[in-house]
């Protein structure tokens, strides 16, 4: 009797299991149908099943060290006058709160033709909007810089809001006081100075010719601009074959204490924007810094940095 009872119990259990499986399958089908019809609430993109999909992140997740991004050979070309082991070529690191989001460096050298300054700034743009990619946000930021610098053929500033985009002053060698990005603890400055802005102090017109009339601060180009003849090759313009987008600006500035030419090259590679500011100062107003030479040096550096980012 006992084996028969076990077989009977087994036959009675089979219908119950089938019913349970049917109920679970129906519940699963109902759940899938509900997820397909669920609307998107944050403006992001959705796939065919209705699941939220964020825009693609940018190519770069970190930045190269700015003070180490320029070779000594290039620095000797841009800032002639020092030997290979000159401490001036080590650069002065910018104050930054997150070197994966913002990093910069500044160099200065007194040359036979005047004092030259070189400032480099890297910015990695991150979009916090799931519907806007990092690259699109970076392009928006870049275009605002081009419009602010009055670069010909620059389109109107994009309307997409940028949460991490700083205000541009519109002058080609504006200060980099917006170097502080996300984070809480600043990296120490190699020189201990910590400043990266291009602020100027009142100059002394009686300074020696090879001294910067603005002391140790990097020059600023918000003074009256001197008009000089520009060819199509040296006028402010868009640059081809340099990153994803690039432009060059050239300003000749006259002050009571002297004259200086400011070259600015800005280029974008995916979600990284690099800004090069290259300046030459002289207290002799008749000695006009050569535009072609300075522009060529700045463009060569920009190409070197592009290759570094693509490695």
C-alpha cells in the first residue's frame, strides 16, 4: 500500500505544479509589459524596452600633467635663453583641486627680444546630463570660447547649459582663475606661489628692456589693442587638422610700460579642451614682437600636445 500511496501523491502534485508555473509566467509577462510603457522622467534617451540609457562618456578619464606635457626641446624653442637643465623649464604648476578635471602650468623666460610667458591649461569636460554626452558638452564649451574671442565664422554660442563651464572674459589671454574644479584639497604648487591667473600689476616704464614691465605676474590683454597689418595667415582664425576643433587668436597690446603680443591657441580633443597662451613683452614700443614666429611656435606646441593626448 505504501508504494501505491506515494505514486498517487505524485500524480496529484503534478497539476498543482503546473498551475503554479502558469501563475508565475503570467506575472512575469505582466511585469515586462509594464516596464515597456514606463515613461522617461529625466529627459534622457531610452532603448526599445524603455530602459534609460545615458549618453556616451568622453574618451578621456584623466589628464596629462601640464608641467610635464611639454618637452624641454620645445620649451627651449618657445622660451630661448636657458640651458637644458634650467629650472625655468620645470614650470610653475597651477593650483587645482582635481588634477583629473583641471591642470595647468606656467613658464617665464627673459630673452634677448623681451620677456616671454607660456601658460598651458587642460580642462576635462564632464556632462552631468544623461541626455548630453561629454563630447557634446565639451564642444559647447569650446564654441563659447570661440565666440567670446570673436573668432571669424564662429557660430552663435550654443544654448545647451553647461554646469561646469566658466565664464569667458572675451580676451585672448584671460586669466585661468577658474582652474579650480571638482574636489576639496588643492594640489601644492611647485613654486609655492599657487597663482595661475594672468593678473597684472602696475608696471614701471623705466624697467630694463629685458624685464617684464609687469613684474612676475603673467600678462593680461585687456588693455587697448594696437592695430597692425594682418594677413590671412596671421589673422585670428579657425585651425584645421588640430584636434576636433581649434582656433588661434593674436593680439598686439600697447601699455604705458611697453608692448606685448599675445597668442592664444585653443583646441578640443573629444572631451578635453587645451588652452595655450604665449606672450612676448618688451619695454621698447618700437620693437614689435613678430606675429608669424610666435604663432608658428604656438601651433607647433598645440600639435605636440594633440599627439600626447592621442597616445
